C-alpha cells in the first residue's frame, strides 16, 4: 500500500480507502472461493494491485473511455484500474462464473460504480472499446484473434487504440508476428524484484466493421 501511495500521490481520500479495503475483501472472498494463490494473497498489493497499475504508467485513461479486461480472473487488472480512473467505464469478463462472482462482490464492497463484470467469452462481446487490457491469459496471437474487431474507431488518447497486455519474460518469439508491438519494462517504474521481467505490451489494432 505504501508503494501505491508513493507511485500515485494524487489519490483522493476515497480512492485511498478503496485501495486499503482490497486486502480484507480479497482475503474474505478468497477463503470462500479460491481465485488467488495463498502465497500471492500475502503479496496482494505488489503482485496484483501494483502490477495491474503498471498499465497506468504507460497511459492515463481519459474520462469517458471504455476499457475491457479479458480473462480478468479475480479482477486484475480491471479493479485497480477502475479505482484509479473513476470516470472511465470498465467491462470485466471471464469464462469462469465463480471468478466473476468474486469480482462483483469486491466491486460492490468498494462501491465501484464504473465497473461491470460478466461471465462471457471475448469472442461473443459485441461492443467496441478504446483499449482491451489483460494479464497473460494466453499467447498474443490467440488473444488478438479473440479481440480483433472490438476496437473503437475514435481515438481519444495519444497512444493508439488497441491492446495493453501485462506479460513477463522474453517475448521475442511470441511477438514476432507483431513488429509494431511496443514493450514497456515495469522495472523502469517499480523497484521490487517481482517486476524485473514484467512488461506492458502495447499493440495497436485497426478498427474493423
């Protein structure tokens, strides 16, 4: 929590309170429905919350933006980003119903009004978004096939609309088919050793109708 306050010093009192509530909410729900490993629940703020907020080091989502989190699991990166950007609309999906239940319960506990979560496959989503975020749910070629055609035509940010993907390790082979993808090392922003190999990958996707 200290690192979050250091990295994001302009949080409102309500945002600070929401971030502080995350530990108790996830410990409670994780005991009922296991969505985070026991080891990781003790490192929630580093391995899940701060990791999710790595996206906010690459881009500041503008009010009114629409963001989809695919394969959100227990709500990452969507929930921390929804706290950070209360005027941005977040749509979180996962194919596993119990994970979406946890997401909805945590969102309710935090009083988040800018987040909607559903059990759904990405391929079945009909809406369009400024950005689609995710955290290593599959390889990039498969992920692109899931979300292609769901990117909004209107550009609201300097960074081109598309995918913002949290990934780790050497991505040379995985990104070979996407020469325009840009890798941002989270170790440039966060000092914890957990982030040594962690990255945000940005891949612009063209609007398709």
